[in-house]
C-alpha cells in the first residue's frame, strides 16, 4: 500500500489468529520504499499469538521514523517454522500523523 499521509512511526507490533507450533521463528519485515524499517525484525515465538511477548524485541532503524505521504509500504514474511500453521497475521503501525 502507499501511505495516505505523513506518519511518525514509533513502533510496530503484530498478532496472529493462530500461533505457529514449531520450527524457526516466524519473522516479519515491514519495508518503506523497498528498505526495511527495522534493524531487528518482528518475530513470533512458537506458541505465541503476539509480538509483544517475544523474547527478541523488534527495533526500528530510527525512532521516530518519518514515513512520507505516498511512501510505498510492504509487509514481507521472511521465515516460517516447520509447522507453518500460523494464520491471521495482522501488523499494527504505531505513531502519529504528521
């Protein structure tokens, strides 16, 4: 999608409807104009439905991170576990309009 307005990004969190059961951690990346907004990407611990409780916390490349109107945003799933049974990914951008 394209950003409809400028936004000061202060955090990102994600949730699942069904947690992944096993294997490598489910890893999600958010990109702005083809470049990751993270230095440490979002991961879900196996059995967990939220990134809020993840053992490894995601880290933005800068805080706040300025997103401009019309920036192209993508959400990429970089890795899934051996169970590959996670469903219902939702990603939340936290911050304020600029």
